[in-house]
C-alpha cells in the first residue's frame, strides 16, 4: 500500500523559515511517491494564491515558489483552510492550479485513511 503523508504548513511571510522547511519536507514526501497533502493554515494560505509565493526566499534557502511548484509537479496537493482563507479574503478563484479549499473534515479523513502526519 502506498504511503500517505500530511504536512501542516502554518506559516508564510510571518515565518518564512518555517514555511520553507515545511515545503521542503512536503516536496521530499511527494517525490518519494504515494499521496502527499499540505494542509495550509494561518498565513501559509497566501502561498497558495496566484503570485503569493513569488520572490519569497531567505538567504541560502530555496525559493518558496520553486518548492511549491516542485511539490505540485510531483503530484502533491495543497489544501487551503477555508476559515483561514476567508479571514484573508482569499477565495477559490485566487488559488493556483493544484490548490483547493479543503477543511478539517477532509484533513482528518486523510489521517484516518492512514496518512502519516509529518509536521
């Protein structure tokens, strides 16, 4: 049975290092096969918007935009918390291809179906 991985990314510009590390872990999991999802909460929901990850990079770290793109290219799924998105006036039409509004019920169901929670 292929492995499932769930990463909770809580940060975006508010803590770019934590956001970068979460996307590095997510990218590695997606590249290894199986089903991988990132549940984006808090400020991280902005990273799933069109242009939201552009130009975000800490010195000596990979660019967030490249990490997100690689994650999606490897079949990863970005699940954007509906409450967090709504609080920031982000709707489904604002999201990049590969990102979708998906709440706690879907995330809990994914874990109940055997996903390992990595962060």
